[in-house]
């Protein structure tokens, strides 16, 4: 998670039981390469001590507006001038009301009010479900958003009060993701991105089938990067053991034909289609509803195969893709002659951008190198983690979007 390296985060805690989660968030931010300055309201110190937050952040915590430690006695100015973002987690209903009114009678709301224009302010609401649903609370958060704050989602689930519903603070790893994503340039704002990922599984009988070694990591990384870049992302995933990237809608499929059907059901809404899936080229000509048994004769069954539909070629030849309303990106997994084979594949599948990689060198790995081929020529993205390559590729795609597709 490169976005947080070297970032300085002012982490504000207000009164709420979710303060215990913020201790973990503080650790995660530091592990991700950020420095953290904790500021707490008096109410927050009832839930977790400044000692705990000081130990975790490695810096003295600020609580009071009249703290005499800064030479100029202006903690509210100094703290926000050094920050790359202010994150309020938990953000109580009371604190949202204070922000909405522009109050400045305690350090945390004072420093939010005095923050330089353009300094991101992220709010992670945390409260009982009735408080969250109350029109006054909704009004206050809406006002804070209108005044420039980014209001993060709330989680749903069991609450400390024993009730169940909306209003829980997001989990620390979800907050970490959203804070990191807030630093990603919104290259794909307004775009609807549809991505295929992973292998397909072509069943032979109820217990066997053919598949391949694709792990889905590259496609999932692109989905995550596209979401962070502001797109609405739908991910059609073959059988892989990967968690769904935050904020991404996932549709699970098994076979190539299921993948095609899922893509066709979604593609009319898409403005960008990225085919990273390693679709099985063939499937068994027949599916046996019962397990194929050895008959003891030593005879092996002879298997016949039929060709699967080519999902990328089907989409790329659609009317919307042909007139430029849908931008298609293909992948090529080759074992040799990457430039030659990938260029030929780009022409054959009629896609504006084809991304080549060496299949055996990438399947299952956490890093990769990519060769981008478009009408202008070829361009290499050097070896990097799939997460970083996902972000780089998203920026490259955004740069190439024709004006009909660009939001
Ligand atoms: N693809 C697809 N449907 C298929 C086969 C491939 O959508 N039935 C897509 C892949 O997701 C990828 C691109 O087409 O974006 C190229 O896939 P690849 O497996 O490299 O190429 P093939 O078309 O299968 O050609 P070959 O196996 O001969 O290299």
C-alpha cells in the first residue's frame, strides 16, 4: 500500500466505544508507512487513554486547546499544517454536529475549522443505529460533506448497546483501505468498469474438470485500483480464493460459458471492459452427471473437447465497443515471443489495448512485469507488485480513454 508511505495523518478520536478499533488503525497506518499524530477529545479519553495512543503512535497526544507544549501555543494551527489528511475515527454524532456548526471551543473541532483549504478531512461515523438514522445526524454529516469532508460508510452489525443495525464504525483494515484510497487520483471517476479474473473450471463429471493455474491476483488488483480511482467496478471471478476488494461488486462463476453470460448481463452498463481471466479455451464435449468410473479393464476414457466462446472477442466486436462507447482491454498470457504474439492477439481480438505477460512467470506470483501494446507501439511496465501494477495500468487506461468514454 504505497499511498500511505511518508504521509502524516492527524488521527482524531471523539467519544465512542469504537475508540478501541482506532488503536489498531493507528498501528496499521504506521505499518503502512505513515506517521500519526493523535488528537483526542475529552470524551474520547473516557474510552481509551492517551497513554495507549501515545505508545502506539510514538508521539505525545494532544487533548486540550490550551496545551502549552507548542512554542507558539497554537496546536490547532501547527498540527494541521503538517498533515496530509485529518481522519476522525470514531466520529460521534456530537462531533458531526460541531463540524456542521463550525464550532471551535475544543482542540479537535478547532483544528478541523482551521485546516488549510484542500487538506482532506475524513470522517468515520460510529454510533448507535437510532442516533445514526436520526434526521439531525444525517443532516449534520451531509452538511460536513457539503463543506468538504469525506464521510466514510458505516458498518452494519451487532452494536455495543446490544442492538443490531447500521452505525458501527468500519473495521480498522477497511478504514486503512479507505484512507489509502483517498490519496489515489480519481482518474476513472464516472466510469463503470467490468473485469473478468481468475481461471475458469470446465467440469467433466461431478468431481473432475479442467482448469489452469491463474490465481486471479492481477485482475483483483486491477479491480481494487479502479475502485480507488473512482470507478464503479464489477468483477466477474472464476474459482479463486481471494477476498473481494473493498467497494467492488463481485459475481462468481465457474465455467467460460457462465463467465460469458455474466459479462453479457453486465456489459451494457460498462464503459470499460478489462479481460484478465485465463479462460479455458476448451471444455469437455460431454458432461457426465455421474462420476466416470474405472471399469478395471485398464482402458482409459477418451475425452473429446469443444471450443469455448471467446469472451473478449465477443465483447470487442459488439456495436458499443466498435463505436468507441466501450473501451476494451485484453490480456495475453504467453510463454514466449511476447511482443510478437501479443501484437498478433491485439489485432485478432480487435482491442485498442492489449497487456502482455509471460504466463508461467506470473501465475500465482505477487509481482509481475507487463507489456502494453496499443496502436502507437509497445510500452513496458517494469517489475512491481501486482497492486502497484494495477494502479499503473489504471492510469494508463485512463489516459487512453476516448472522449466518448471519458466522463
Ligand atoms: N479470452 C476470453 N475468452 C476466451 C479466451 C481468452 O475472454 N475464451 C481473453 C482473455 O481474458 C485475455 C485474452 O482473451 O484477455 C487473451 O487470452 P489468452 O489465453 O492469452 O489467449 P487465447 O485467445 O486463449 O489464445 P492462445 O491460447 O492461443 O494464446
